[in-house]
C-alpha cells in the first residue's frame, strides 16, 4: 500500500491542472464576452438614446460655458416632441461653420479615438456640430425687436431670462428681422445674443438661416462636466407660453 501513494496522486494532480487551465479559459472567455457586450450596449445607447458633446464656443453663455460637457437626448424629436426653448445640437446645415483644416492623425491614435467615439467616451466630432436654443418652430413668425427691445413669436413678446446681453443693452438682438419658419425647419439663436453666429447671420447660406429638423442630433438636457457646472438645462416653458400656432 505504501508504494501506491505516488501513483494515485499523479492522476489527481493532472486533473487539478486541467481544472485550473479550464477555469482560466472560462474566466478569459467571460471577460471577453462582458467586454463585447459592454461595447454593443454602449454603441446602442450612443446610436439611439444619448450622446456626449463638449461646448467649443461662448455662443450659449451663460447657460453653457466653453468646454462644458453635455448629454444629448437623441429621442428628440423622433420620439419626444421638440419644443420652443429647447437647447439643441445639430449638424451644420451648410455654411455655418468654417471649413476645418485637415489634420494628420497617427493611425494608432486615430483608431483609439474612433473606438472611444463609437462607444461614446470621446467627443471628437463636437467641432462639426452647433448648439443653439430653439426660438421658432415650423409656421412661427419670429420678429425683433418690438419698441421695448423684445423678441416676438407670433406677435407675443418674450421675456427671456436666459439671455446674456452687453451691460446697459435692452434690445435682445443687435439686428432687426422678421421671418416665418418653413415646414420641417427651425429658427435657432444663441443665449449670448450679441456673440452668436446663429440663424440671424446665416441667411445667405443654402437653408436661409433655418435649420432643417432632420439635421438635429437631439436636445441637450444636462451639463455633466465640470461638476461645478452640473445642472439640468431648462427650456423655459413660461417664456413661450401662449405663442403656439396651428402647426404645433
């Protein structure tokens, strides 16, 4: 019996090694599956639900500061209705942004950035988009300025508490205008009203300053970074109360 000990332990040792090896293989497999599932879920969320952007300019001050990061609800306007006062992100309708110079990117860095953008962890395309506040919906007549310097939508004057105006200025726009918003389009303006190249200053572009609704990425609803600026983004329903028209 004494001689049988080493012989009986050898098979058990081999079995333990196989079990450990199988355990490591299963662990690696589970990690890969979890990683792939996380990517698929992240891509799905970014594609259909929300996206992150950063703010590259001061046109929406003081609502948004330069380099703020925001989350955009992509269900607006496809599933959730678009409203006056919404802060929206949209693709350049053509001619709003200067042509960006071509930048040579290291292939490895480019690939990494592509992956991070795909899963929503990078915001490299923020410079290709704009962010403004919706003032006029399809069919609205937007005009400025009335005798006391206010914007009017369908003849109703707006009290706009979100505006940043130069000290001592009462007029909410430096230029007077009156437009009627076409179907499937929007009239948008920056909150930093005297420092925003918005619908007013793009009337010579192919869309006449209006933003086609199908260019919308979605509605910005929260500032996520820096944490000191964290806040929900309001669309100020009281400001636009009573300005509805038959196309709403």
